[in-house]
């Protein structure tokens, strides 16, 4: 390049540096005819809010770490910059396409929002449904299906099979309403739910859980009614027995055969 081109390049670099230092701004640098996508989350698989043209000056509110490495005009990085639009609200764009030499301040995290309850809206093509599986895998059994536009609770997020859908390609799977898993590739999430491994175990001291455990423990035994006495708690019947439930408020007599266990 000639001397005038070099001077122009030096002036441009100096301008960019001054912009970053003075106002935490950056310049979008993409190839001719392309645009930079601004997403709802720091991930290419999240929904695109809008696009920024080459040369657009943007204010970088803060930076965060995304789920993937992006290679662009500014190198390879997992940094995503938060951009606040008066029209579209808060969005995220990969720093790989934003020229700025100054380090962008890290976004503050709100512990109160970590693992907050999240909902999701199913986004599939017209007439199609989203399968909810027993495991985060397309080969596991289908428990039920969700219609397009259905809003569900996202209990937690885990890693499973890679799926491509309306929200991009991802290995994230959401547990739906604590009952089955569906690929995040077809769900617009209101927030990122807690990782499934961080969900606390069920409360085994609750009345419901104790009743459930008791029922499981007594599968295959015989109900002997309120008059069964000790035979209600696992005592084996020494002979054929009849327990008269009418003596304690029930309407029938319960038979317990010899050698059986009752509850």
C-alpha cells in the first residue's frame, strides 16, 4: 500500500481506539454484503433480534462468555457483547466481529436471577408438533407431543443429542414440566433455567412422598382394611383370615389368604 493508505489505516485504528476508551463503543466489521446478528442470548442458537450492517457504531454495555467460540474479522473468541437497542431491547453480538481494542467490562450477574423459573414457547412449523422424550435423546421413547405456540415450564437444562431446528443447532435439552425432555432447538426460552444436575433431590419427608414410597413398598401385597391390626404392617397370615372392616367404619370384610402379606 502507498503512504496515503497507511496514514488512512493508522487514523482509522486511532479513531477506533479512542471510541473504545472514551465511550465503550465498537465498530461492526463484517465482509461486504453481510451483517452481524444480534441474539437474545450469547449463543448463535438463540433467536436473532435484528442485524447490524458493516461499519455500524454500537455501544457495548458489557461483555459475557458465550457457549461457543466464534471466528470472525477480529479473531476467535467466546466473548459476547451486550448491546441495548431502544427498539429491540437488550441483545448480544459476538465480539469476533466488533472492532475495539479496549477490554469491555464484564456484565454483572444477579444471584437472585440465577436458576430463576423459566418458561418456553414451542416454535415448530405449521401442523408439526414437538416430541417430549423420556431422555435427552431423539432415540428415546416419546412421552407426549407439544403443539406450536404451547407455553411450558422449563424445569432445567441438560446436554443431549445435537438437533437443528427453528432456534438453530444445539445440544441443549430442556426438562419440560418436570416430565420428559425436549430439544432447545425448537423452544424460545424466557431465561436460561438451572442445570439439571443442580436440581435438589425430592423432599422425602413430605406427606405426599411418604405416601408414594409406602405405595411402592407395598406393591404386590393385599389390602386387609382397618381391622387388620398387625397384619396391615407386613405380618404374614398364619392361615386364611377374615378382617371385619365394619367394626371400624368400613363397609366390608377383607380376606387375607394363608402365607400372604397385607397392608
